[in-house]
C-alpha cells in the first residue's frame, strides 16, 4: 500500500482530542499503533465475512438439500420459518426475513448496533441465497434428512456466530427474557422449542414432529462443536508442597504453560491459613492421563481439581507439545 494512503487511512481511524490553539500532531508511534489496529480490524472483518458467508451457504444447503422437500423443521426462529413455509404458500426466504425482523430490533436494543447490523446482513444474505441458489435434493430418507439437514443447518448457524452474527434470533429473545424473568437462557429456549414442536405435531403430524426433534438435536450438537471447538480442553488446578517440581514438569515434560498464584490452605495436616503456591495449567483431554501420571511420580498426595474449558486463545495450548 502506498505510504501516503496508509497515513491517510490511519489518521482517519485515530481519534485524538484537539488541544486548544494547536492542531493534532500524530507521532510515528501513534501512526504505527494506528496501522497495527487498522490491520487487526481489517483481518477480523475479513475473517467474519468469510465465516458468515460459509454459514449462509451451509444453512441454505441444509434447508434446500434436506429439510424443505420433506417438510421437516428445526427449533428456534428457523423452525418457525420452516413451519410457516410448510403451511402457507409463501417461500421460506420471505419467512426467514419476516420472522427475524423482531429479533434484529431486539438485538439492536440489547446487543448493540454493530451486532444488529451484521445479523441483518447475515439474515438477508441467507434469504438471498435461498431465493437464487439451486441446491440438489440429496435424499428422501427421513432419518438421513433429519440428521444431515440438522448437521448442515447447525454448522451454518455456528459459523455465523463465530463471525459475530446470528441467522437464528431465538437466543437474542432468550437473553432478553432471562433478564426480565428469573429463568436461565437454556430454560427459555427449551420452552420456545416445546411450543414450536407441539404446533408442528398438530399441523404436520406427530411423525414429522418427531423427526424434526432429531433435526433439532443434530443441529444443536453441531452448533456446540462449531462454536466451542471440537477439541475439549481441561483446566487443572494443582495444590502441592512440591509445586516447583510440578511447575517444571508441566513446562519441561508436558510442554505446556503454567500460571502460579498464591493461596492459603483452609484445612490440612499443615494447619489452617498456611501459604501455598497453586499451579494452574490448561491442556487437552487426551493429555490428562499423562499429567496425572507425572504428578503421581512427584507427589502422590497432591490435590488436583479438573474443570472443563470450552475454548482457549493465545498461550501454548494450541501449539504442538514437546516430545521426549
């Protein structure tokens, strides 16, 4: 990029309060910092666009390649759209926009302008894809339609969420209602889906509703995998009098990073309120057995607490571990 244009772009992104009696003076440091922020934001926006686009095509394939031809539905706003499309003469892409308009307005209120705009563009893109792109009807086997239709639909919704938008506004409604009522988001989503599938059983038949529940389960499980990651991470909190040896073992043998913080024992052989260093590390589920074995070698009486970690960012967890 031309250096002059680079500086112009950076200066438009930098916001600096004007000092009385003099103009803004952008130092090389601020220009460099602004350029770095500009590159980060550009990469992030490109990544979001790619994820949302992939999500749109995946969801559209799930709709037109599996669900529509068999009148199966899903849960949430997409399920409502499919249900209305099955019992009326209007096509799905019209209902996709119509059903989600209230959720977009709600997203603007509780999630902010940027999220609402990205969601509106994602839903419009999905409707456009459904209206213009032709997908083959893959199979008419009810079980395959339910499972794989839910898989592609859930993958599409998950990829859109990864990109910072939604193509199903049910969770936005659940967040809003959870703030109004003393109920969790999960409970509200369950109630919404029970209503949807009950109506589907009445209008489309019990068998279609049951297959649609399989679609919903496949979609929700795929959504979890896409959003939270396929790899399952575990956080290990280790309390031991041999904390320094354990720390060195995790770094040298396991090839993972550690965090050591101060704590106080509440109960034990060494008495109450005795100070202790607590070692914390994050590793994959497949490495747990090796970690427990190495801890056993150092301190068989170490107190170890394991907890699930949905996803990680930065650090050494996603790098290749050391091999010895």
